[in-house]
């Protein structure tokens, strides 16, 4: 079961997501929608902000974490990142 506290829209997006969509916990506020494949779409800027505010990372630490541990897991499927 998935519990989302902060973003009501994220609940709707997750409910619409395909069964094989990748869902990152604690990044609910960064979900901006779903794509045509039913994958969740995350905002890079919002993910960066979450890591800085909620995890106390510097801007550089958050960027490194995102690039390696989040974007690096993509392998071309499962979720999409929107760069704004």
C-alpha cells in the first residue's frame, strides 16, 4: 500500500500510473503528472528542492544524489523526468 501525505494530486497520478511505473517514496511533491505510457512524471527542480529542504542537502549534494540515485535508475523506462 502507498501512503502519501502531502500532495493530493500525487495520489490521483499514482492511481492512474501503470503497474510497472516506478514510484519514488518521499518525492510525492515532485510528481507533476503521468505520460502516455502511464509512467509518473517528476519535476527535476521539485525533486532537487525536496532533497535540499527535507534531507538537508546542499544544492550540489542534491544534484549529485539525483543524477546518480534517481536519474541513474531510469534506464529509459519506468518514470519520466521533466527538466524545467
